[in-house]
């Protein structure tokens, strides 16, 4: 068994122990977010307006936000969008990302994290055929950064994503072209990628800081000025999976939020007076744990007892596999 296979098994076990084996407080997001959970947000100093939603502190430490804008209908540009990801930095660590099709397997994934110098947001396309550690995606997709900001507790990145609603891996194609309702998945980890965080190919640790899915009405994301905003995405900032390995910075560390108000619960990344690039983010507010229409389920206490024993076995096996990975043991 190779190191890569070991990492995949350990990842799958961590997914099982973190997502399925819980106390009676387990909740499963099985419905899309309602329209009220989304609002328009104008990204600082750009005029770019994005339909944005925020996952609250109750579901992911530090919160997580995603926003996007789509081209006007009839432009023939349905396979692209302008996106916004804001992730949290738990103890100065972490990565955040989205699935372009809602679920993790067989979908184009996008992850983002802060590099080692804390001056750049690294972005990386990934792909997984199952609930295992995703591999680097090498298909036809291009991400071009427009801007980013980093502070002590959060980071964000504004980008143009071309060829991102469809994908091809080993001759197998998939797509999630915008329909009436767009379904998007999210995930967040409290640990940064393993190894060199400056490397776009760095292995991603399990998303232990939450995951779920949400949906939005496509019509609300379409923006008349979309094509004008694409000019902000400079070619020198483009990341093409098959030819490029890093994304160049397209904005300044820090920076201020301007334009329309942030959606409720979104921490603003404001420029500090001392010029250090480190500020505190605003506390989340007004976001309920479960938005309207999302079902909360609890396992029976009998199942809980069964899962306790299963959880300990899974944890022991996972620890053994992780130890083997650390020692680079191959069998």
C-alpha cells in the first residue's frame, strides 16, 4: 500500500468519525438555503456585486462566506462566474473551499488558504472520485484572482473562474451549469495544508471545521455589469491547473470594505491603523444555526451507544494509519 493510499484511507476514516459518528446533536443539511439567507455584497474598491451567504459560528468556527456573480442571461458564458470566498484562520491555520456541484465526489472542488508569508491567498482546484483526500485537478479550468485580503483571523479572495461549472477527469465528464437553482457545497478546516503551504499541490487535511451544502436562485446572481468586472481579472494573475502552480497576488494585504453592507455575520477585513495588516474581525450576528427549510435530525440513543463503540474502533484504526503515514511506512 502506498503513502497516497494510506492518506486516502486515513482521510476517509476521519470523514466517517467526524461526520457520521456523533452524539445526538448530529445535524444534516439536506435542503438548500432559502432566499433570505442570501444578500448582495459589494466587494471593496471594485464595485463587484455578489450574491453572498454566510455560514455562522455555530456551524464553523470563525464563520465561512461564499458569494458569486453570473453573466447576464443570453451571453453564452454559462461556464464561468466571479466568486468570493472568505475563510477563517483558527490559530493562524486553515483552508476553506467549495464544491461546484454541491457534493464532494465527482465534482470540481476549489480550495483556498494563506501562504507562508501571509501575503498571498493560494487557490487550488481539486477532484475526488469518493470521500477521500482529493487529488489536484488538471483539467480545463482557469482561476484569475481579482483581489484578496488577509488579517489575523480571516482571509478572503475575489476571483474569476472560467470553465468551472463543467469538468473532465480521465475521460469522464460532469457538469453543474447554472439552472434555476444553483447547489454549491462548502467545507472548512482548522489546519493548513500539509508540507509547503506555498505549494498549490500541498495535501489537504480533512475539513474538520464543518461542511454542508446551500443553494441560491440563479436569477439573483446574474449581474448586468459582469463583463465589465471581468476586466479586473488580470491575465498575469491566472492559474491554469495543467500549466501553473501558484496564483500571483491581485490585491493588498488588509484593505477596507466599502459599498453595500456585508451580509449578516460576515467579518469585515479592514485596514488597520498601525499598518501591520492584522486586525480583529467583527463578531458574527443574526445567523441562526439552521436556516429555514433545513432539516435537523438526531439519531436514536440506541444508535448513539452503538456508534460510541464504533467510533473508538475507527479512531484507533485511524491513529494507526496516520502513524504509518508519518513514518512513511509502505506495505
